[in-house]
C-alpha cells in the first residue's frame, strides 16, 4: 500500500501517518518527491485496510500497490532517483561512464588505466579487488591491497570508485574505500548481502543476475530500499540465452522497461554483455540510444595479459573513441555527456 500525501501536507501530517502505520506493527517508508511525499508500507502479510489512513490530515490518496515491489516502483516515487557517487550524479541528464579494468592487478596497471580513462572523459572508475571467479584457481583479486590501490587511483585522478563486494564479511572493509559498492550478477540474490548493504550509507550498483527476470532484479533492489538504502543503481549486463555468438545476450529492452516501472537509474555493461572487444562500442551506442543513464566498461592497455576478462577489454584508444561517440550521441536522446 502506498499513501500519497497532499502537496500541502505538513511534516506533522507525514509524521502522524508514519506513527499510524507503525502503530499497526508495520513499517513506513517516507519517500519525499519534488511535488509530494509518498509513504510506502511494508511488513503486511495481507491487504492493509485503507480506512485507517484515508481520513488523516494531509492524505491525498491511498493506493493499493499490486506489484510485489513497492519502494522501487514509480507508483511510490514519480521522479527519477538521482544517486550521487562521490559527487557524480547518476540518473540526471548527464550520461555517466564508469571505466576501468575488470580487476585491479597492480598499482601501475590500475593507475595507467585511471589516467587514460580520466583523460578520455570517464566520470567514474571501476576495478575489482575481490573477484567472483568461476574457477577457484583463477585470479581472485588483490583483496585489501587492491582497495588501497583504488584509493590511490581516486587520489590521483579524482574519479570516484565503483568496486565489487563479494560477501557480508567484507562489507565494512570495501565500504571504507569505495564510493559505490557493486553487487555482481552472481550475487544479485544473495539476500543476506543485500540486507546488509541496505543498512550501509554507500550507493549500490546492483547487476542483473545472468538468468534473472526484471521482476527479480527489482525485488533484489527492493531489499536494499526496504532496509533504508535508496541510493541504488541498476545494471543490465546481459543474460544467458541459447546464443553463442556473444558471452551473454545484452537485453537492451530492459532499459525502457525498468524506466517505466521504476524510478531507479540503470546503467548498461556492454563488456560483460557481449564478452567481445569489437562489440563493446556498437552496443554502447545502442545503450545510449535506448536511454540508459550510463555505461560501465572494461578497459585494459594489454588485454592479452589481463588476469581476468581480457577478451572483452577495450584498449585505451578505443575508450577515447567510445567517449567521443557518446558525446555525439547523448544530445540526440536529450542527454549530455
Ligand atoms: C565485473 O564487473 O567484473 C563482473 C564480475 O561483472 P558481473 O557480475 O556482471 O559478471
Ligand atoms: Mn569483468
């Protein structure tokens, strides 16, 4: 259930509604919007009787929310959510581009890429210190050492850091260094991790699971919002299909679909989405054209020697070309870059 307050409702009116909800043993989530505040109710097993709220002062409307996700839905909040990642706004008119290596391999590697992507116009830096690898014998990341390197890359380039957190045990550690905590595809339904991240005050980049429906993606985001973290950025990174010409099938129709039903920003990852270097630029163009709030791409100066995801890493020169194309395309869809 969603209680929509009148645009003239006072903070006192909002507080009264919240207290009434809590008095019923339920949770109230006040979601301030530009025009009006909406109050989402969670914790109910069956339907909530609207009569308890309809006549309270300042209440404009009581809407039963049919979808299983509530707080992430546009019914709860009409305006787009803007997420600030270290001062860079995601979800606004400016298209954001997160760029960097799949994994932090050394300080020299991470720094070289940092300077190159910064020069080309990237707005955020990515790089994994804790890597989720299919094989236990593959490079697992530099761990805390990698986080320290990321902090130095931020220090030198000024780019805020997006990096993956793999498990509940390392949330505090990763949050100490990161500006945005990435939840990888393999962890999209790690509910204990989501609940813990919901209690942190760091933005979360939530990647779509490789066989997750959009409803499942949005319900995973709902875990974060329900715990109080509204700074959530979604990411389409491709799903598994029968197609074998690419690593995954990049589902670009997810973008307008998510934007219609949710207020959360959504990025597109053409690197994992295709797994092929030569496909990254064309699919990036398509992602901007379809209305994505930004891109997350993997860049490596020596992909043949990369410790993870070399075949999909674009070279720094290609990244500069990609940024040039993004700058040309963004205004076509009413955005800036
Ligand atoms: C990554 O970003 O390097 C990564 C592991 O992505 P995903 O979780 O989408 O596979
Ligand atoms: Mn990767």
